[in-house]
C-alpha cells in the first residue's frame, strides 16, 4: 500500500495523467490498489473471476465453438426457416378453416346466460368458484374471513407464486423426470389440475353433477400425480442403472 | 509527407488489381464509401472481438462432452416451443398492426363504433375476415405454445441453477401473454367482451386493500364505459407490445448467454 500512496501523491503538472493514454490504461490490479472498501472488493472479485475464466479456458472441456459446432449456415438456418414456415403455415391454415365470429353487441342491461373469457383464462375463472373451500372460521362465529371472490383472487396469486418459487424449492442437477419422481408427480398433478379447474369454470356447460365435478377437480390431480410417482419410481432403478453406467464410463467419479 | 496518397491507401487501384466479380466490387465500393464516412471498420472490429470473446469461451455443451446426441433428438421437438411462441407473437403483431388501421375504440353509438368497426373489418374489408382470423388464431396458438414451453422447461428440469431468473421472467411473460389476450378479448365490445370485462372489474375490486385503485387504474372506474375500452386498447396496442417485446428479447438473450440446458 505505502509505495502506491507515494506514487499517487505525486502531482503531475504537464497535463498528462488526466486521461490515461492507451498504453497506460491501468490494469485491474492497479485500479484495485487505489481502491478501498466496496470498490476494492469489486476489483478483487473481477480479478478472481478473470483468473477462474482463464483456468477454465485452459481446461480440456472448453472448446473453440466456431470450429466444432454445427454450422449455422446452411444447416441451422435452413432447418429453422422450414420449421418457421411450417408453423406460420399452420396458423394460416387454422385461420382459414376456422375463422372466429362475433356475438351480439354489448348490452349492459341484459346479462347473458354464459359469461366466459378465452379458454386460457378458464383456470383463473375456475379459481373464483372455490367458495366451498373458503373456511368458515369458528373464531369468527362461523363467518368467512374474506369474501368468496377475494378468496378466489388470492388463489390466483398462490398458484402463480408457487410456480414462481419452484426453482428455489427443487435444486440439484437432476433433470430427467425419472431422476426425481416426486417433482415429476407435482408437475403432472399441476397440469391435470389446470385442466380440471378449467372444466370447473365451465361447470354449467358440463354434463355432470356439479358436486362430483368439484370433487374430481381435486381428486384427479392427486390420482394422476400418485400414478406418475409410482410409475417413475418403478422405472427408476433400471433407468438410473443404465444412465449411471453410461455416465461413469465417460466421466469416472473422482 | 507528400500530398499524394500512399500506394497502400489507394483502395481504387487495389480493387482494380484484384479482378473482382461485380458483386464483390459493389460490396467493396459500398463498404469503403460507408467506412470513409462512418468508420464502420472500427465497429466491425469491436463486434468481432465481442463475438470471439463470447463464442470462444463457451463451455463444451453437454451433448458434445458426453456424446449424448442420440439422447438429445428425443427431446428436441419440444425445444422449439419457445421459438413457436416467438413466431406466433410476431404473426400476431403484424396482423394486429394491420387490424389497427381499421379499428376504433369508441363506445359511442348503438351498436358501438368499436363493434361496428369489427363488423366492417369482417364484412366489407378485403381480406378483413382472414386478417381477424389470423390475429385471433396466432394469439390462441401463442398462449398454447407458451404454456407447453413452460411444461417443457419444467419436465426437463431446465429451470434449475443458473436459469432461475429466466424462469421468473417466464412467469412474468406468460402472465403478460394472458393479459394481452384478455385486453384483446374486450376490444370487439360484444356481449362476451362486455361481461368478461365485468368479471375483470369485480375481480380487481376484490383485491384486498388496493381493490378500488386497481379497478380505477385498469378499468377506468367501477362500471364499464368508454374509459374501460380505451384503457384496454392502449394496454393492448401500446403498453404491452413494448413491454412484452423487450422482455422476450431479454429472455432469449439470457438463453443465448447461458446456452440451452440439455437433458442428460
Ligand atoms: C412469451 C413467452 C415466451 C417466449 C417467447 C419464450 C422464448 C424462449 C425461447 C426461444 C427459449 C429457447 C429454448 C426453447 O425454445 O425451448 C426459451 C428458453 C427458456 N424459457 Fe422461455 N419463452 C416464453 C415463456 C416462458 C415461460 C412461461 C417460462 C417458464 C415459466 C419460460 C422459461 C424458460 C427457461 C427457464 C428457458 C431456458 C431453458 C433451457 O435453457 O433449456 N419461458 N424461452
């Protein structure tokens, strides 16, 4: 530190040193030496990160991409263009064969029998129909703590919130469903629930008993989740055996 | 120093010497013309450095490292769902911009101007019916593709470290996609639109604490009116397009930087 200080104390009067000429641009370690506190830590980290990069680069599993990779032109580009045209063609085909229609004009004084959003919002609409699950608390003398609709709106937040925190609940390097039967089961249960809650949203159109529909809405996801769990758990043994053999042949454990 | 150009800086003579095809000559002439004025070469150099910095430092992909490409094809079709979402979004944006030339968000008149303009598009406008159909379907397909894309990410465990941020960004994107759909659904101002709007107002009013503010902000009041339609319109054609386009760009940028998480 001390020799640094004596250097920086020197005041140059010839106008140089205000803007560093190119070949005098300070390196990170020089900048670091002049700093204290948080900014010093920042530079120290930069240096470390650089060193780590350098080490990684010299390790064998780093590769010069543009030499080894699949060529962008023409392979990748042609394939992407064909996928893209096929896909856009599909949209045009759907539009041509099943054009949408328009209903009667808005009339505030006449409530229609069926009110529905687009299909992809049925799940949210269905969550508004959870009244029977809104607990009637004994403390409040059998009253509900909040209106049914508020309960439904909050349920939306709970669903989205749960999906959002999944990466923070399920960590680790496992990727295949067989490796983690539990999380695969949660996923399947979630997908089935998305469908059943959407059906609950259109309960007045469903040709079945509403109470039964309500029960199935919650039972089916559990059933499907359990089956998924059982199947994957059974598959896992053989599957993991092959996977491990393949892996460890290529990358022996240290 | 002489006023005459040095030999090596005489680009014209250099080009003559090289016996170029017309395409090459045109290209070089344009490049030199632009570079004299805009110093393009400097920027190209910067870009090139950037390209090498980014590309040369990427780790070997998992499939490359373990020769797993025979496993990769199995999942591959599902990995285009993100691209499908993007494409459907682009198709919707183009058809929507064209629809916007003919639609006006006004609740005056009976039936309303908004409703009439949709009827005009469907009945009188050349290709209007098709245009509306394309817009509708690309929106539906986009929502479906985004949802399936999310399932793909979930079931391949692709949301794990270091991709948590992209997962969160994805949640924002799927929500905004649905808001896109909802605001668009209200624009024709037919019975379905009106009563779906009614439900929206009631849902906002039921938000604890902030309910009335939310309803005021999003729907311009507690009953549906001109203000509601206008707000839906601005959300649908102005605010959301900017926000969603930016977020999709960031989302895909992050994928580019991090690489695709491959199954193993
Ligand atoms: C507007 C909607 C969206 C667009 C346009 C979009 C686009 C993309 C694209 C093009 C990719 C590259 C890989 C692939 O195509 O599968 C990708 C990857 C990814 N997306 Fe999305 N996405 C959207 C919504 C979502 C949602 C809803 C989620 C999850 C909640 C999500 C999470 C992710 C993650 C974690 C990756 C990285 C996956 C990997 O590396 O394998 N995205 N996205």
